[in-house]
C-alpha cells in the first residue's frame, strides 16, 4: 500500500508551487501580526474576526469574572 506523503507548509516551495508559497508567507505574516496584537493592513472579514476574537480573549483575561467551569 502506497501512502502519499503530506506536504507541510514549509515544504511547498520545494515542489515548485511559487503561488502557494507566497500565500503561506502572507498567512504567516498575518498570524504573526495577530499574535503580537498588531493591526493587519488590508484585512478581510476573516482576519477582522480573528482580531475581534483575540481582543475578546484579552478582555476576558483582564476581567474579574472567572471563566473556569465549575465541577
């Protein structure tokens, strides 16, 4: 039985997928900016949603209300 090896994002360039490699680099840049809580220029709806979710999580951390479920 032959299994196809799954390509990781970092290996895409080695297969000659230049367009995909550029997309991966742009995605990495967006994720890095979101992790640093920096605004993402030219963000689409999905990126704006991720920004809002990150802000919500940050707000919950600062809240005095516990979000730990009771047992």
